[in-house]
C-alpha cells in the first residue's frame, strides 16, 4: 500500500482524535488564566497549579496504564480514559471554588495520563514500515495544528466567560463511544506471568539506542518547555514590547512550521535516514536558540521560530517512529508509556532548570542554555543511536 492509502484506513482518524483530545487539556485553557485569576482572587503563581494538577497524575500513572493496555487491551484503557477526561473536564465549569477546580483538574489529568502514549502505541500496532513512518509524521502534524489553534479557540470562547472553555472536553465522550464501537486494532495476547512480561519490557528498554533516544527526548522537552515556551514570550515583551496577541501569532508560526515538516517525515526518512534526521533536527534547535539569543526585531524572531519549527518537526516524529518499532505488540504500550514519562519529566523540569540560568544571567543565559542542551543532544545521538531494522 502507498503512503497516501493510509488515509483510507478509518483507524487513522481514531488516532488523530485521541491526539487532538490529548492536546486539549492545557493549550485550550491558558488564554483564560487572567480571567480565572480575577474570578477567584488568586495570584499568577497559583493559577499555574491548574497545569501542575493536570500533568502530575501522568508522571505516576502512565506506566500503569501502559501495563494495563498490554495485559487487557488498548480499548480497556483508552475508552474509560476518554470518558473520565470528558466528564471531569466538563465538571470544571461548575467548580465551586479554586481548590475544587484543582481537584477536578487532577481527576481530568488521571483520564489524560494514558492518551499521549496510547495514540503512538496504536500507530505501532496498526501500521508498519513506510506507512508507519508516514502516519507518525501526519499525527505529529495534527498535534502541531492543535498546539497552534487551541489557544486561539480558547481565547475566543473565554470572551463569553472562563467557565465555557471547559465545555470542550465533553468532545472526548463521543470520541470514546466511537472508539469503543469502531476502532479495529489488533489487541495484545498477554497470557504470560507478570515476571516474564516485565522481563521482556526491560529487555526492550535496556538497549543503548533506546536509552539514547529517551535522553534526547528528555533534553528536547527541557528546551521546549524551558527556553522556548517559558522565556520566549518574556523576551518578546521585553525587547519588542509585544502584546499577547503578537506573541501568540509568533509562537503559532512555529507550530505551523512543525506541522508542515512533520507531514513530510516519510520523504525526509528516505532522503536522510533516521540518525541523520535527528542530528539535523538538533542542529536546528541549536541554531534557533542562538538566533533568539540576539534577536531584536520581528524579522529575526520570525526566522528563529521557523528554524525551531524545522527542528521540532523533524525530531519529534523521528524519535517516536524509532521507539515504537523497538517493542513487540505485547509490550508496546508499557514501553511507550515510559517514553511519555520522560516527556512529562522534561515538561516539569525544563522551566525549573532554565529558570536557574535565567536567574544567573538573564534572558541571554536562558537561550544560551538551550543551545548548549541542543549540542548535548547531538553528542548523545552520535554516541548512542544506532539505526537497525526494527520490529513491525
């Protein structure tokens, strides 16, 4: 089958749907933060707890959801996760107070904990070879489009009241029903004892290339959530006096660039090969960080975010595509859930780590640290990543 023929596979649209829901939990609510601060009379630091409460369950629960998905099937985990995400998210509209809202966000985060690994697991289950590479790129494009569009959508909805942005999660419930009735995926047949199962999972993980890819993924999200998402907006405001709309448009430019590059993953894979893609992607991260270091005009910033988008669009789907092929179907969900843990770690520690550099040397140090981390990514790729034929 050709790469274009994957669009005739209805299972692809279930994967896209899960990806869109997984990205909804944070990106759609941030535009309403100023209104939430005023409504509850809280500080800017406290409103950040709405993100922490949502992401925290994923750090601890993702491995368990992966094990359950391997032992009892993907739908057994995915469908209840979507229902819980939708019900708890919708209930946030009616939260009686800020701490009640935090509690509901935590429950919603429990539902979300499996989504960001299950979509990639399904790609590995349903597609092989070049088709898998193409689908991984298309899915990364959907993710980037969601990243670019959810803040704008949330901002429009928040005009009518911050509560209404929490109507969006209800979309997870019809998706859950659709998945339950229509998803046609091969389910794992894990009848082996847990000790044997964990032994196979560990054997899959304990490879130099896998550890290297995990390390690169962790550093990548340190850069994304540290240097870029946290300090790029501050830099635009400080150097150019940009307001939130201009900052949002500039950051959307990165997401659009990422979507375009990700959609070309299959072609890039043929032209460059997997290891070379990762090296080039890391070089783009480093170049973008250095451009941001001295950018003092919208033109220079535009070039910087486009270069960053090139790096992101090449690297993220390439890593996912390589990792998903290392595990057989009976261990794949647990294996990919560990990768999701790595991503959560980068999301959590990125702002903290780069914040140290910011405290020591200001904005310049925060972007210089991003360039140094990108260089470290390249070194790890050279030293550890070995491309070999992976399991289908």
